[in-house]
C-alpha cells in the first residue's frame, strides 16, 4: 500500500494491495465472511480515502443481489462496472480490483 494514505486500513479495515499499474487489489478469500457488496463499498472507500457512508449507494450503480448471485454462481470470469469514481472489477473467486477514475482508461 502506498505511504500516501496510511489511514486507509484504519478507516475501513480493508487491506488493499497497491499494484504496479495503479490499481488496488483485495483478496476475496480473506474477507469471505463479508457480503460482496459491503466489501466493494469498503474497498472503494479505502482506495479513494473516504468514509464508506459518504459514497453513493451501490444499488444506484448495480443491483447488489444480482452481483452477489453472479459472483457466487460463477467459477471464472470478471464482472466490471464504474462506482464512485472507480472502475471496479470482480474476478470471481479471486480478487476485487479497484482503479480510481484518474488512473482508469475510458472506452
């Protein structure tokens, strides 16, 4: 994790791994006791240095129940969407990748 924002872990309790390409990764197995939607909200909050309650509700971007259902039923694949200024990619059974918008490429 970058020394630029050492309070990220203290704010959300989520351990982010900063990757060389500017993205952050969160190990899904490490937080398997948390709902995926909660983990995404907390991970994005940690990546952008905000309190999770200040973010736009996840349901305004994607249906949390559908997200959970797809992630639980899929054994492989990546589900990506934009949320609160970040590109979020969920690699089923593996990691959540968070790329803050300033680093994300748009298509």
